[in-house]
């Protein structure tokens, strides 16, 4: 009589039970788990530190650009009302705004062009601006090979000659790293229209010259800065009447206040020529009057008490103090300090925003290498864990555990460690990055910190930590899953 042998399906543990077994394994080997967590935490902290600093720098760079532009309103208008600007500057200015913007409308009215003519002029100005940017980024050797010694608008004059264009078209393809902003057809069309574009830009230039001459005739011998202090009054009306777009609500008050602040600052710095005022500062800092300088004066004026004393000394010397109060002096000193912070921030954020999340090519490669080193460390730690657990693996296999269960158990363990290490590293790296950036930029830019971007960066860092840990555990877990029970017993 033949005996029938029935082979049942191998029993499988549920996922919750597998998770509990994995957690028990971590708890029994807590020191080894702590070492793995530390490796992951260090790698993720390094990642999050670089990421947070890049995000903060990018946000500060944007904020700094806006603040610098606003703080330079009065200087920009002093320049605009003093000179019409070069042809290159006019073309760049037009290309940087929309066709329907107030600046474009101002140029259109000053040039005397029709709407259709000005639209074509705008298109050519955009093409010229791209070319200016291309040649400005070249080093001297490359630029000389392409256009010899031509600069600015002279480049287009040279490219219109047969020899100049032939040299340019012959050399450009050999420079593989360069990408010219215009196609061959676009360049040909632009060069053909260049004489007309140049004449139109000169029309704008002449229109500005006439407007500036009209404003100069009205202000007479009054300095341009002094006149701009009345930007909210008659002088602002004169600017608008000349054809310039000068917003009476948004721009005029800011320009007037900045002009008054500059005039007051000049008065204060000129007051340093008086012996009495220098002695007051020297006495405060316990130095010789000869060692007192403008920097110390502005630092001294940050205190209202010191500002009141300085104002009294100015009055003793019969220096003009009209419109000056201790509060005004303190405000001017704080504004000057903020401007210095802006300059520092602008210098520290040069080149920010390039590459993935503003990291740049160098930091991206450094980050990749650090992740590889971290992966090797995690892999080594998990291999040691497998070696320590040969008996346990053999016992589980003898009890019917499948290869998939063994592998899943080790991968889950690595993922749990990745979550813990990633969270610790993300928080630590973010705090280090915040501390370094606040130390570099100062509390003035505390409001520029991108909280949402940093939070998203922390989630990304934790996710990368988990992925890194899981990926590094694949080989050790595969090795553990393929281990034969009797082989494990012999090794033990």
C-alpha cells in the first residue's frame, strides 16, 4: 500500500509579527544598533547642514537683492537724472522689463517710435542683451579669439563685417563648452537689423538728454541730491513733466527719505572735523581724539544717550543741526549698520542658486561621496550584525523561516535604524546650519529664513537616510537569507 505524503504550504508570519520580531532583535543588540544609527545620523546631518545652508543662502540672496535695489533708489535716480546712459545700458534696461512696463512706455515716448517700430526695437534689444551677457562671461582669451578686441556695441559692428563674422563662425564651434544664445538665423537677422536698432537706441538716448537738460534748467544750481529731497513736491512734478516715469506714491517718498538721510549723514560726517565732537567720542571709547574715525562715530550714535550728547556738542560748535534729533541720529546709525549687513550678505551669497537646490556642482559631488562612505559604513555594520546572528538565523530556518522572511527582517531593521538616525541627523544638521547662517548674516535676516523649505529639506534628508540604510542592507540581508542552517551551526 503506497503512503501519500502531503506537503503543505510553508507558514508565513504576518507583517506586524515580523515587525515585532525585528524590533526585539534591535533591542537585544542595542549597542550595535546605536552604532548604525550614529553612522546614519552623521551622514544625514552632513547632508542637512549643506542643504539648509544652501536654502538659507538662496533665500537671503533673494531678500538681499530686493533690499539693495530699494536702498539704491536715490542713487539710481541721481544717475538717471545726470546722464542718459550708454547704448548698451539702454538696451539692457529695456530687455530687463516687459514691453508694457512703465520703463518701456517711457522709452517709447522719448524715442518717438510707433508701437510697431518699438515692438521690433524691444525684440532686438532682448537679443542684444543676451549677446552682451554671453560676451561678458567670456575670459579675455576666448573673447579675443571670437571678436578680437571689440567690446560692447563694437562687437556687433565687427560681426557685420565679412572677416569678423567668418572668424566668429569658424572659432565658435571649436569651443564646445560655449552655447551662443542666438541661432544662426537669429544672429543673421539681428545683425541685419542692427543699424536700425542702434539708431532707435540713440533716439532714446537723445530723448533722455533733452529731458535731463530740462530738469537741470529748472533746478538751477541746486545739487541733484538736494533737489531729490523734495521728490514728493515740485521736483517730483518736474521729473514727471520731463517724461520720466516717477511714481509719486511708491517711489517718490522712498527717494525723498533716502536723499534726506544722505544729506543728514554728510552733515554728521562733516561734523567730525570739529574738535569738540571728536573729543566726545574719544572720551567714550577712552582713546585719543586723533584715533577717532567715521566708523566709531556711527557706532557711537547707535545709543540714544550718546546721540543726545553728540547733538549737544554739534550745537556748541554752531554746526547746522536743523531737522536733527537724537532719535534721528540713532535711526541713521542703525540704517548704516543694516546697509553694511546687506553688503556683507551680498558678498557671502555670490553665485548662490546654481545646481540642485542651490548646492552647486562642487557641493553636490561632495554630498554624493559622503553618501557613498555612509552606505559602506552601514553595510559593514549590517554585515557584523549578520555574523553575530548566525545561530539565530539557523534556528529560524530550522523552524521554517523562508529566505524572504530573513531578508525582510534585516531590511526592516535597517529601515527602522534609518528613520531614527535620519530624524536625529536632520534636526541636528538643520540646527547647525541655522546657527552658522545666523552667525554669518546676523539677526537682520532672521525673517528671511525659509521655514517651509527647511521643513521640506528635513523630510527629504530623512527619506534619503532611510533609502540609504535600506540600500546598504540589501547585500547583508541577502547573505543572511542564503545561509544554510547546518553551515551556520558549524560556523558557530
